[in-house]
């Protein structure tokens, strides 16, 4: 598929001195997208140095668009709601996102209108301990000086407020029904748990190990969440518990480990049970390990 020229501002940030840049192709990327993602495309560009040496490179263009319907649609215009559609653009434009060492975000070459132009990050899925350690080193407790008006707050609470699951319509393990019926009570316990900077969807599918850093993709839900929230999403993406590696790294290691575990187990229980319902209601096979893992990592009374 042919592609239009890159915006001039993107070219200036992307190229080195004296280089010329021409887009060769635009290829749609078929992958899961967040609530605010309208489309993803890989742009292959031809670069020629000042000395005439050619090379090809790739950029990712992420086009943003607000939700316009559904139970989370009203949140698209609320900068504190996890579904706020301009958050990722604001985060990149402000330079807020991490750049390593440890945890990083893809380099951004420009925010033009509703489009983000990002580097294509190449690497492998990080080992679980490495992903947990990188997360812990980046996360800091709530700090008013770090707050921004577009950072998400209380993603789990906002999801629970509009979620009413019909368990009679699916054949679910009774343990998941029990956890979901306790979701409100479990959520209330999170009031004890300190908030930290949160990616919001920290799963192995959103992580790339470059050999130097762990790069997290999709920062659309970055904000303040209970410590253990991101760690739980990481665990639910693979069925392994990364808590030990996470707790060893400062500044998380300076928090009460019992509260960290409470945030982790509560999120595993509530999010895990809701995802079981989501999978079953859509005819998606629940991974063999999933229910047992969620039940084994539920909060203690």
C-alpha cells in the first residue's frame, strides 16, 4: 500500500543531520487495541544519508479516537477516567513517560493532530522477573508534584461502577462467581493500599525486552493505582507470580509488603474473575491454568 509523506515535524525529529526521508509503504497492523486507539500502521521509510548511503527504517503511527458508545463511552472526555482518549498524546507530548534505564516507553517522533509517530521497538518478551523489577524501579508513591491533570485515577473502581455480569449466561467455575460476588468488599480494602504510578495495562503482551531496557507499549491508561495493580496484570498475562522479584526493588521495597500483596491479590481476584466471564461470554477458551491461578492468589480474609 502506498503511503503519504510524513509530517515535516516528524521528519525533523526522526532524521539525522543531512538525511532525506521518504515513506515507502503503509501497512495496517492487526492487533488488539485500547479504548482510544482508532488504528495502528507500520510506516516503512527510506532514509538516505548526506553521503548517499541508503537504509530502511520503520515507524508506528497510532491514530487516536474517543469511544463514542458503550458503558465506558462517557469516560472518554474525562481526563481522570482510564478511557480518556487524549491521555497517551498528552503523556508523550509532555515528556512524562520513562526513557530507561530499566523501564522505558517507545521514542516518540511527534504528536500531530490525533496521530502519534513512535519508534518500532524490536526485541523479545522479557523474563518475568526482569519485567517485575523494571516496573518496581519506575513506580513511586503518589506525589503531588508528579501529578498531571490527565493521569488516570482508580481504574478498577470505575470499571466496577459500570459492570454488572450475568453469570447465569455462562458456565463458569463457581469459585470465579464467588470472587466476583465479593468484588465490592474486596475493592473497599484497597483504600488501605498506597497509590503508585501505574502503566494501567502492564502485561507481557505490552512489553518488549530490547536487551538494555524493558519497553512498555500502550500508555493510554497511565495514572495512579494501588501498588500491586500493575503486578497483578503482569501475573494474569502468564500465570506466574512475580511478587518476590518485585518486592526486592526500591522504591517498592520501602513500602509495607503486606499492603503490596493486598493490592496484588485483590486485583488478581477481581480482574481475574471478570476476565473469566468476558472470555466465556465471547466463546474464548479460558487458559487451563487461569482459574486455579486466580483462586490460589485471592486475598486472605
